[in-house]
């Protein structure tokens, strides 16, 4: 089984698991748990290919980034996102969208400054 097939199977299993969690736990908790799992994967030093843009970058472009710092920034973002998604019913969709927008701006700045070599 090649790498693309394995990745497809993992994504499919993740979608199924998230759907089941949403059904049994209610609301958006499945997505919050997914974000938490992604943060843990990034914190333990795995999942570089799950970072959008980094996974498609050439080796020359990857050399421009400090991957440990990039993982840290993305892991913290995923933790914050998990908390935000977990409380979406309490805070409302409007506040959720505003806070997510305000979180993305520092994420972009940190990834393009602090996480670069």
C-alpha cells in the first residue's frame, strides 16, 4: 500500500470518527477533539506534512523554516481552536468568527517571522 492510499484511509477514518463523535457527544465536540489530537501530534514532533503549505513546499523552501518553531506555533493554534470550537454554543457563531479571524493574523505573522530561520 503506497503513502497516498494510507493517507486517504487515515483521512477517511478521521472523518468517520469525527462524525460519530459529533453524533454521540453533540454539537461540534468531534471537531474540538480532532483539533486537540492534531495539537498533540504536532507537539510530539510528528505531523509536519499536516501543516498546510509546508507539506507541498520544496526542500529549498522547507530549509527556510525552523520546523520545531513552526510545529509549536501550529500546535498552539490548534489548542486554541479546540477550546474555541468546544465553546461555540456558549459564545455564538458571530464571536467565533471574529475570534478565529483575530487568531489567524498573529498565526500568519509568527509563521512568517519567528518560525523562519
